[in-house]
C-alpha cells in the first residue's frame, strides 16, 4: 500500500546579501514515500534530561549503531519554556499538540485537556482496535497521566526494571508498540549537572546506552524480524540547565541547554539524514552602547532639519537587540528607540520609533493634531533585528511603510496628519515617558529617498553600507554607534551630525550576536521537536491523520 505523507518543510539557506526573503520557507506537501512492507511496529524510548550535544559527544555505541539508517538530530528541541519539571514535554511527546492545547503546565495537570487531545495510545487503539500497546516507567507522574490507552502499563522501581519489562514486551509476537521511559539521566543531572564533562552524568549516559543496546538486541532476535517493519524512536524529553561555553552561545533557542534534546528516528529502510540547526545569519561584532534607562544620544552638530521627514520621501533604518525588560521578559511598554519629538506620548508634533509588547511601532503626530502609528514586526529576543521605516509619496498622498529584517510589515496613509516638522534634535535612545528600554541600538541610517522593497531586503541585514550601494548618494545620516568612544557617536554620513551621549549611565559591552536571525518559533520548525514524534508514529502505523485532531507535529522524511 502506498503511504501518503505530507508536510515536508523545505529549509532554505539564506544570506543577508541575497535578495530573497530571510524567513523559513512555508511547509510544502510531499506525497511521495517508499512502500512500507510488513506489520509496522514501534519501539519508543524516552530519556528525561539527556542533552542532545552531550549524547552526541559521548559517541554511545548503541545510539551510534542506529544512525546509518536514521533521521536524526542532536539539536532537536523541547518546549521553549521548559522547566525542571517534565510534564509539558511528556504532553507534547504523547499527544502531538503543544501546551496551549493539551494544557499541561510543567507537572501541573489541573487544566490538562486529554479528552479533546487524547494520548497517542488512545488514538492508536481507536484506529487499530487489535493493537497491543505497552508502557513502562519509574515515574509516578508519568504512570498516572501519560499511559491511558495502553494494554499493559507498569510503574517500576528504576530504569533497570523498565528495560527488563520492555524486553519482555518486545518478545511478544503481537506487540504493536512498546514505550520505555527512563528517568536516571535526569536524576543525575539534577544532582550533579547536565553535561558530559560531569563524570556522574557521563556514567548515566553510558548506562542508558546499555539499556538501548539490550532493547535493540531483543528486537533483532525476534523470529520474524526480517518480515516486520520496525520504527525505533530514541529521544529525550528535555535537556537540563548547564553553563555552556561562550563560543557555543548564539543567543538563540539552540543555546538553551534545558531545551536541547536529541531525536533518532531509525528504520532499516531509512537512509541517513542528519538535521542540524539552520544558518542563523551574520555575526555582528564590536563594542556597543547599552541604551538603558534615560541614556540617549542627541544630535549636537550639523543641521537637525535633515531629519524632518515631512513632505519628502525618506527611509530610516536601525538595528536593535533587546535585553530582558522590567518583567524579566523581552516585552516593553512604549520606550523610544529613535525620535524627533519632545514627549512623544503627549501632543508634541514629530515622530518616534518605539517598542510595544514584543514588536515595534512608528508613531507620528502632525500640526493638525492628527496622530497615528504604523506597526512593525515581532522582534526576536537577545539577537539583532533590523528595523526600517519608509516614507513614500504616491499620487499626491503620503504613506508610511515598515519592515523588519527586510520583510514588509504594514502600510498606513498619513496624508491627513499634516506637517510633522519641528526644530527639535534627533534623539537616539531613552525619553521621559511610560517606560525605558534596555537594549543595544546601532547602525542608524537616514536616507532622503524611499528605498524600494528589494533594496530594503538586500541591505537591511548588512552591518555597513558599501559605497556601491545603488542609493549611496541619498544617504543623509549614518551613526554606526558600534566602536564609538567617550560620549560621542560620530555621524559617518555627509553632514557631520554627530551625537553626544548623556542623561544616564554610559555602558559599552562587547557583543558578537547574529543579525536577522529568525525567532524561536521559526527556528524550532527547522529541527525535530517533541511534538513531531506522535505524528511520525501515527504515520508509521498507517493511521491517517484527521484534520480535527489539530496535531501540531510534522513528519520527517529521510531525504
């Protein structure tokens, strides 16, 4: 029977100089797959606390033996908000939906919705009433909440007992799926640390490898193994907290040891496919000013009139890297990043680029009292984002267009605003208003022209402006900020509109982060996630996925 698979994510590699979009491409269908012969069966091995990179570096023999016929990743991901508790990730791994649907928050099952989003075992039993499903765990919580729908389930004393029970189940002729849940690695990691350099943790990984070896041997010794179709899933529910070396920290979700898992999808008919983390962008290195509180840079030289974007076309660009805000997250309430205005939240004429929640906005008020704003895009946390505001004149009307990391966000007609011109200086950074930012701002550019979409896309993630830029002659202001000295930010544009820093503590910090790296949600789609595994297993068992199941996972192919 031809098994139809869908939802293949095509991962494009992009570079900031290229003119195409710097986003993860949409998932596109691929309905071709090899014919699966024999009775499909599954061994599902879950190890709590096994960090993907530590498992990789340990070069465990049993694990390594699976790789020539496997789709695998050492950079797969748990839930982004993973805590030391395991419940949320177990829910992802056994329902195929994320916590906004299954409702499991850490080990709190109070709001769990396992009726609308039942466990994998119940899905299989409904579709295959004659299936034989068994699960073994040393965790009371896992046993109580994660084993409904199995034909046999056991709460056992330890990992050794889980291995022994699973081996016995794998010898049963009618077995459909065996789930073996191991907790020993997590227990050791909690006590000593989650890293291969910790002797106790390294020993726990070796013990787990021994369990995997015996389970694989049991499958291979089945009398009809050559006529059967086995999928072996070996994975971790989460990693664990550990301080990783600075050179490994890219400030994306891939540098969070708690969510770093490993995933191996092994079947004899698979060819080798390793899934690494995607290209993250270009590193932006240097000594940057940290705009925190009321620290600001004010144009104190040259002519500020150049930065009145009134009845002429213009473009403003800048790069921003957010630090955690007042609520220890990356959301803010209205701090200014760049403005030509007195108190922008009052009735003052002018314009402001500011942060709101997890995105950014352009706000302007004209002499006629009309005010409005144009929304920018969501900003990735702890990495550099490129923002652009373009003022366009079109058929005697004025429009504001916003872009984030080279991608268009929104267009608003501002013709009715009236003049937004004033005599105030251009200000970079904090203002006395509802809130102050904590962020790095750099590479501020002001153009006396409306840069077209393709030029915005091509150059927005560059960290300098080459002299062969097609609109170089229209550059009115360029403040790199990076590498500035004392209390000055020099304007490298043609008019010498230098800025003086003041109003708050002046701090410079060395940074080496990516520009225009995708956000966590986009990045997580490029590698296997916990939520993908139930979808993979259902497909292997030839169970058609129903649209009303609302599964969040996808199927990975070996090509």
